[in-house]
């Protein structure tokens, strides 16, 4: 049995057809959808984080609110761009949120993706060191964040306040959280790095490389490289791997209205240039549930992963997306080997 979760980008905009005109609606509906998804047997509710855009930007208050309304569903991010973060403040917020949720937090973090802001993290006050790259900045912050949540000493003791000479850790700590950190990887090389570092692997519908093979096969190769790197590093626990997919079963006139026209256009991979790199975008799965189930059963990466995150059209509202998730869990999952 694989875990099935949903991944929401949290779009909001006051335009025709959108049921999410404001940021407040996007946040409140995210909480309501997490509640509904848990009742349907969905395993995870994940939020994509973007800055300088009408989408989710501050994940921890939202995840804590979702935690207060649910009991079993995993709550996560996919992903937090570490270039924007203060690693120690983030470590405190993550620990608090994990404790509120009774240790259900699954944090996807990464270097981030192309964005609307020019040098957005620099606007937040974070610049790479001289000679370093944005990727270096994200990895350095990740290392400090992981040390902090693991309880390592971080700050020097004030001798006027304590006779101890040991460095102080952050407080509070949440046991087990270090094993629930995921690295969002877009290439085979970064997947290998994630395995060596001892983080779980999160791979989306985009790979920022292309070898000419179908998307699912390239992603399955990425997963295999990750697991081999993990084994060679000798980490003491078993990692998890998630992949994202756009899955849209058509079972009603509303489904046909919204997605029928996309079925042919998005039924195959797309290759293009993104941030100067030749990249491969995975196909969407749109159509009758039995057809989608057969296609997912043949998707090499979906079958290799232990967690499937379904990207949702959140601007269509809670009821529509709850029905969508229910159809995936009941009608698609069992025949696709996911349930």
C-alpha cells in the first residue's frame, strides 16, 4: 500500500470561475480540505510555498491550524525554498508545529524553483557568500536547520545566566522530526546528494534535465540512484520517496467541462528550456478512472515510490477537490496498485 496525499499550490485570485478570490479564502479552504481529505482516507496534505505571488507563503501557521483540526493525516510542504529562511527560527517553528500535530509533520525543503521575483531571497536579506551560488546558500541553511532540529548546540551560553559552558540547542525540540525532512530534487545528481545526506526524496512533475527517455523512466532512475546513495552512506533508517502527479478522473459533467479539453494536450511529456536547462515535464493523467489506473500501474516512478502526491486545482474549491480526491482513492487507487 502506498500513501496518497494532495499537493496544493494555494492559488488565489479574484477572477471569473475562481472560488478562491482572496488569501483568507485560500488559507481557510486549505484547512477545510485537510479535514475532508482525512475523512476520505487520504494520507497527506502538502502545501507548496512561493514568495511574491498569490499563493501560500508562510507554511507553519497554516500547518499548525490544519493540525489542530485533524488527527491522523500527514501535514507537509513540497517544498520550502531554503534560500528565504532563517534556519534557526524555522527550526523552532517546525518543532512547535510538529508537537502540535503529534509528530505528523513532513517537511519538503529545497533550493526552490524559478520564481516571479528577481533575486527574491536577496530582497529578504539573504545573499550567498562571495563565490558561492544560490544552491550553496540553500544547502548551507539546510545543514544548519537540520543540526538545530537534531538538538545540537547552537548558541554560546551567557556566563552570567549559567555555569555551563556547553552550547545551547534550540527549544523546543520534537523527537523524530529529523527523519521527516525531504529534499525536493529535480535531477539525478541532487537525488544522489539527498541520499548521501540522509534526507527523504521528493520529486515533482518536473525534472530539470532530459536524457530522451520518458519522464517516468528518468524519474525512476533518479529514485534508484537516491536509494543506492542512501544504502552506500549507511544511514540507520529506511527513507521515503514521493512523486507528484496531475491526476484528474472524469466522472461527471463538471469534470468533463474543466478537464476534458486538456486530456489530449497533456497526455504526453513535454520538453523545454527552464532557467537555461533542458527540462522534462511529466504528463497529466486525465480520463476515465479505469484508464488512469492502468496508466499509473505502468508508471515506473509511481510504482517505485512509496508516496504519491496529487496536485489539485485548488481554485475550484473544497467540495470539488474533496470529490476529486475521493475518486482517486476509491476508483483509481486500488486498480493502480496504490491501495
